[in-house]
């Protein structure tokens, strides 16, 4: 069972609890991006099991009529076992989702996986048009070039600052520099993309910047935030903008929860309060 301390960030252990959370979000005009927690498998069994669960999940989403997409991690679908394994599993999930009209996001993991992830995304996007999306990380030095490459590829692009800690030869570590990159990437996308821009940030400054770019260029975008983070802002923004909440579920919640509590002092304080209050 997920302890109360992690409940704020994770929508239970089963697809049913996750979809119930999505139903409540939809009632407040927020859509959902559902992620089954799992990463870095070094055996094929858990890869096949998660891929099968995603295929069932897209059916459940389509049958329920909920406003929801899914998001998968490359190392969850076998990237650590080889690019061919990842491509084969991803293709089955994306084909099943396309059949049921459910959108598939591909999360971006650490910098050693960027090429394989972008290549797999591009192959899926060329096969299925606009039903897939990829995430790019503003902290990586290469991302400006990747974002230019993606201008000619169908599908959506989610812009994030980057949750991993890459070495300095491939990434910026200074937060002001990462913010500057984030703004530059957004500006390029709003100017050159036909839409399909996902602003994956809780940062009020980045959200304001995206709104201003939208007013200037008229390009469509969506705001994406995580479950448990600035939820009041998500509901407020949903009155005017397209807002999607990333909703993780499943019993492998520990490493995800650890990332959330260590990336921000407020989250850490929240976790400590939950522990101290029993
Ligand atoms: P930060 O730079 O962390 O904070 C800037 C400001 O935002 C803060 O000063 C504060 O005003 C506000 N803020 C931030 N967090 C909080 C909070 N908890 N409470 C209140 N205010 C807050 N990373 C990847 O590497 N790969 C992915 O595939 C990926 N997918 C993501 C999907 C979504 C939908 C989101 C929202 C993030 C994703 N990330 C991913 C994580 C991302 O890279 C960042 O690590 C994370 O979002 C923190 O950066 P930030 O832009 O939200 O704000």
C-alpha cells in the first residue's frame, strides 16, 4: 500500500485508483497524462508486463471516455535491454493507443538515452502522425538543435527544465542559464511549430512567458504539471488554458517519490510533516 506520505504525488497502485483520480480531475476541467511507475528494467518480464498494462490502460481510457493520455518511460519499455527491444515494445503500445485514439507521450530520461528516445519518437510520429509526443530537457546543451529537428516531425513536444543531473560537458547546471535556455526553446517553438507545445513546468515565470508567446504568435499550447504540485494553480489555469496533470500510479512509487521530495525544499518539508504527524 502507498503510505499517506506519498499519496499526494501518486494516484494509488491500480489503474482503477488512477482513473478515479482522472475522473475527479476531468470534473475540474483538467486532463490527465497517466504514467505507470517503472523504470530501468534489466529483465524482459517486467518490460512485457508494463507494456501489456499500458495496452489495457488505453482500452480502459477509451472505454471510460475520460480525457486522458498516457506517458511511458524508455527504460520501462526495455531500452536498457537494447534499442530493438524498446522499439518493438513501444510500437505495440503506440499501435494499440492509436487504434483507440489515446495519445502517447514518451518521457525523456538521462542524457545517455536522448538519441535512442528521439529516434524512436520520430519513427512513431512518422507512422502515426500527431498521436505521439516527446519530452525535451532545457538543461542539455544539445536541445536547441533537437528542437529545430523536431519542427519538421509530426506530434507534440513537452518542454521541461530536466530532472536528471548530467555532467557539465553536456548540460548547464546554473538555474538562471537553464531558465534562459527554456525561454529560448519556447520562443523558437511558438514561432516555428504549428502547435502541440507542452509547457511542462510549475514555474510561474515560464507559464507567464508561454502565455505571452501564445498572445504574440497565436500558437496553441498546453500547460502540464505534476500531481501534487501547485494543484490550485492547475485548477485556476484550467479556466482559460488547456491544462494536463501528470498522474503516476503503481507500486513502484519509491524512486519517483524520492525525486519529488529531493527536488524542492517545500516538498521535503511536506514529507517531513507527514512523517512527524504520523
Ligand atoms: P523549478 O525550476 O523547479 O522551480 C521554479 C519555480 O516554480 C519555483 O521557484 C516555484 O515558484 C515554482 N515551483 C516549482 N515546484 C514547486 C512546488 N513543488 N510547489 C510550489 N511551487 C513550485 N523531467 C525530465 O527530465 N523528463 C521528463 O520526461 C519530465 N516530464 C515531466 C512532465 C511534467 C508534466 C512535468 C511538470 C515535469 C516533468 N519533468 C521531466 C520534470 C522537470 O524536468 C523538472 O524537474 C520539474 O518540473 C521542476 O522544474 P519546474 O520548471 O517545474 O520548476
